[in-house]
């Protein structure tokens, strides 16, 4: 299975859903770049309370909870465009 070369997890300190999302992504063999939205006012404005946000290959794929079944499909190349 080819893994995406770039996975970004937009997060913030103390976010339990963010921790769950990261654990799930790592469990599927992905290398995750974490970005704390609280370090950038533009990101806070963009995402607010809608975190975690997972971006795969430059495309936003998940907000809030990560759907593991959809993640598996995306990694297998069968995900929705």
C-alpha cells in the first residue's frame, strides 16, 4: 500500500480527539506533521473548534473525528475524490 508523502494534522494542546486522530494515523503507518493552530491566528480563524483537521496530500480529508474505514479506502486509492 502506498502511503501519502504528506499528512498534516491540525491540532491544539489538550485536544483528546486530536490525540485519537494522531494515534489512528500512526497506527496505519503514516508519518504525521502536527500543526498547533493556536500558534497562528489565521488557522484559529479557519478551523476554530473544528479540530482535529487531517490534510492528506494537500487536501482536507477529515474534520473532527477520523473515519477509519474512509481512511483505509483513501490509503488504498479507492477514496472519493
